C-alpha cells in the first residue's frame, strides 16, 4: 500500500491501481483499494503564433563625403559657403563649384527637390528679360541652376559659371534629386 500511495503522490496512476499492489492474503484490510479519480485530459493548448518579422528601420542618412548632402544621385547645394556639387553613386562626380543664391526676400528654398524641366536658353520675364543660359529648374515657381553672376545674389536661383551651368544642364535629368542645405 505504501508503494501505491507513493506512486499516486508522484502523479502516476498506473502504480495506484489494484494490479500494481496485490492485496496481501493475510491482511485484514479490505481487499480492494479505494479508487483514485482519473484526472481529466489536459485542455488543448493554444499555439501562439510567432508574429511575422518586421522590416528593420531604415539606416540613418549618410552624408556624401565632402558635402553636406545625403542624396546619392543629383545635385547638392550648400548656401552658407556658396558651393555646389554633382553627385553620382554616392560620390562627388563634379565640384565643388562656386555659386550665388537668393538675396534677402528671395531666399533659395532649403530642402529636397527634383529637376522639373530644363531650357537651354531661357529669359527671366519677371526680372527684365535677363538671360538664363542652361536653366535646370528644380522648384516650380521658377528656381533653377543657370549661368549667372558669381558676385551678385539672385532672386532665388543658383548662379553658376558658364562651364558649371553647362555641365549641370547636360548631366541632370528631369526627376533627378536636388538637395539644398543652409
């Protein structure tokens, strides 16, 4: 009987049954052992679905060495130092070149833009039909890279030398990025 109790205490039910401990013929105890309740089957366990892996957050922007910009293709402008670069494959492909930009009240907008259209020889209708050779527009209200004075501030455009304006015009295509920093 001690074995049956020990087996029951350990959680097994096989050893607690009458076959496990035969009754002693000389014992005055009852010939059958009390029945042990059979435990109910364990409820089905729910499997917890592992959530689908989420994409990693994007890496922080990496500045193109030698520039203040993080674009990998297009043109970069730094207004505070009056310089600009063409960037290809995350590297400088041309520049830095000297620039002038918008005077007070006509500031060149800082931020991310894209080349919208190009005109090889355009004229500023708002400012006395001034010539704007090699105009590469990147803001819809008429802000462009073009040949212009490197000593006088503009009405918002980025002035380049003739050589640089021609290079920007030939290199940049509609849809290319332009990043202007302070």
